[in-house]
């Protein structure tokens, strides 16, 4: 589809002008009737119309409740502030920063309603990161939680105009008088840019992923509508912040599209989630595989029987974690793979279609296949690169890496997958996480799964370290389970009984924690770089497991 097929409502066309050229776009598909949106569309208007005015839309840990009608009035108040006090015009980029609160969600909706472009970042991101993202997206306006404003000020972004919320000042949206008239939404085109989401940084090199107004609705009208299948009486919650599209979809877009409600938690780690679920009777949970595993130890102390849907994404869900959660709760975790580039989940399965150890099948509205390096489909059972296409596609903001992600009209996610004969897709590894040692191809997640089956292992990450003899050697980083003593030889013996000998770690390094993003996604690139720094400074001694000769070619 031509990215300029409809007259834009944007006065500032910076983002639209920096979309990839049409020849570098993936093929977009709108196979479902519900994906055939009108030419003029404002996603905020559509979401705000999802529930009855008196129906709750957001709850907080303190017991505050916002209705759809109250949210709409506050969105209008913020939109008037944006276009009046801050001078925002359609197409301007507006930075949003703060903990996960109803006010942050209201700011996001107001930016879209005013025809501007939301750039939501994390409250934890440092001034240098903020300055870099503001430079990439050329941000000149910001709405920031009063508790997070110091870091934004320290970023020293040239020309940035900041308005705060959540404070006591008279300019704060919470204290401004309601406008005499509702805010009239900007008549945006369905293909006008609505948001720029920066990648979570597992590679350390952020990219601005551009998404349109119709994209916001498309992820709800595919995965949420056909796989998650929420109800108006559902209460959502989860751990991912709104600065990540996993959280934006799971905690704002999906519940609002269904006319449901979301419990927005400022602290939503494995310790906070079980009591919140029990206390508020949460029915839909979004979090990462690591959190599901971590919550198991404390579940007996909390009544989580209100849950009916559990969604996992952000990284691969090990089968051992799925079975452990199912055994304790009776709930079948909905596994899924998504990407910031594609906004949300595109391969998944629910209910009787779930097969533990696999991700699932293409979500209705999406297509997927496994390809070789030249873009040709590989036979079922053989590993290759996951390629997908659907109603949303990768569009980097003025970034040459567009050519790497989109090839032949397909979005190449960077994941190695196998398509099983029954049509289900099984995760193997990130393409750049495949370990080639002494001529063997070794998938790090497979070794991680084996380690996680040992009761003394709390977390595990397996990477390939350069080795002059083998090309790469398998190194495992292990966080012991609570109360367990580190025992490398016991773990190695266990893995050798589970997997072929050549897959066993050559070295096991015990750590107190693994580096992760705010959504729980493992940052493997940091493991080896941190290790090199620590070994170089003499601050850590690796636990050597010895060498074998029977696993070499």
C-alpha cells in the first residue's frame, strides 16, 4: 500500500516524510472484514468509544477508578493543553514519560486525538538515552509525570517544552478546569502516523518503529479479538510498561477496544502481581515467561482463581514453565511472539489449540512461513528464518536497517523457527543466538530449557563465546533457585542426561541476576560484554566445568 495514499491531517510532516520509500515496505494484507478501515480514522476516538460512559476503564492499586466518561473528559483537557499551552500541531512528536498510571494512558490518548505522534519512553531511561531518542524523532514537546521530570530536564534536549502531570501545580491537567467545549478530534487519516515506538534495546541500538492510526486498531482486531477474546467484564493487568508495545496493547488498546477495564500498576513485578490479582480479582494477565516462573513460589499465599487468561510474550516461553503454571493454576498460558516493528503478537494459540513447547499458528489476519537466507520457504521440520506479513508492517524512521528487516515483502523477525507438519510454529532461537561449535548447530534456548528443568536453577541464559578451536563454546549463566547452592558439575551431569553431549555447557557462570529489559526480555548481548569487563578487571571467577573429548568432531 502506498504510504501517501490518503491526504494527511499532519501539518508537521517530519515523520511521514521519513517513512521508508514504498519499495522497502512489506506487503500489507487486510484479509479480514474488520481490518478494512475507513480512509479517515482517529484511533483515540475509536478506543474511547469502546465502553459505556459509566463503565470503569482504569483502576489503580490505591482503589481509584476512572470511567470511560471521566477518561474522555480528561483526555479532552490534556488535548486542549497540548494545542493551547504547548502549541502542538498535528504531526508534532510528543514525548510521554512516567510510571504506568491512568494519567499516562490519558496523555497517550490525548496526543493521538490531537493528531500528534506519541513517543512513549520508560521512566527508568537515562538522560543520554532520552536525548538520543528525542534527536532521532526530533521531539520538541513532552508530557511528563512530575516524579520523572528531573531526568528529562537533565537530558537537556534543545528546545524541548515540558508540561508535567501528577503534581500540585495549577498547570497540571489534574487541576486545570474542564474546557467549556469538548475537544474536537483531529480528522486524521487511517495511514497518518500515530506513534513512534523505540525498540527495547536488546541489541543496544534503538530504532524508531513507526505505526499508523489503523495499526493501533489492527492489533486489537487480530490477536485480541480472535485469540485472547476479551469480554467487557474483564479486568486486565500486567507487568510491561506502556513504553513497550507489549504493555501498550495488553493494558490499554486491547481492554479499551473490548470495552473492558485495566488495573494499571506502578510496580508490577512477580512479588506485586499475585496480591494485586487476588485483591482486585484480575481476569486477564500479561507478563513475561520469567515472571510466570518467579510467581510460582508465592502463589499458594494468594487466591488467583479470578484469572481466566494468561498471556506470555517478550521472549520464548519454556515448556517447563508452561507445565508448572498449568499444574499449579489449571490455566493454559497463551504463548505468543510479537515485535515492536509489528506492534504486537502475530503468532499464537489459545485453549485447545495450545501445544506446549510451540508458539502457535499465525493469528487470523496474519501469514507466516519459515524461509532460508535467500527468502525461499524451507520444508516442514527444518529450521529457518521466521517471515510474517499482515495488516501491520515494519517501517523504521529514516533507518537503513529497514532493508534488513523487510525482504521480498516479508517482515523477517530475526527468529529461527521450525514449522511442524501440523502447521504449528516452534521457536528455536534468535537467529543471532544460534551457537555453532565444532561444526554443530546448538540452539541456546534448548540448553536453557534443560537447565530450567533442574530444581536448583532459578534462571538460565546460554550464549556462544568465541573460541579459537571450536569457533564458539557454549557458556551458561545461571541464577540459582532460592536456597540452592551453586554446583556446576551437578548441572552439567543433568544436562548431559537430557541432551546430546555436544550441547552441554563448557562453562557455567553463576550470577545473582540476569540483565533484562523492563518487560523481562533477556539482554544476551550484555552477558558476554559484562563478562569480558569483569574478567578483565579480575572481579569475577568463572566456574569451570572441565573439558570432554567425546563431544568433539
